[in-house]
C-alpha cells in the first residue's frame, strides 16, 4: 500500500521567494496569504534573492489563472490559485 505524504496546513507566510510561494500554494490546495508588518514584500517582488523580477505568481494568484511551472528538476501546477496579500507597513 502506497502512502501519500500530507503537508501540514499553512495559512500564511512572510519572507518567501516567488518560487517557494508557488510550492506553498500547491501544498495548500492553491491557497496562501502573504502577511507582513513591514514593506519587505516589495523587495521580494523586485528580486531580493535574485536579479530577476518575477511577479507572475502574484498576478496569477490575484486573477486566479492557472500556475504551471516546468523547469529542470521541478514541475508544479496550481489549478485554482488564490493569493491574499496583507501589508501593515509602518509610516517610518
């Protein structure tokens, strides 16, 4: 009998790369929230950990367009993504 690994439920994240956000969404039935008390979210969008800007996961999570990733060593598909972004940035 083959046993399937069940991921623990995650409701939100904070400091996450776009690639890892797709994985989190995949593991949580397409649902995830990015919640932060600071504005570092904008650094992540423009590429904090890489020189490339990758905003597809945010756009598709908003519009609920299917996310499909086929890269060497990684294949993921999120059929019905739902992404919530909540920022509670301070004035200073």
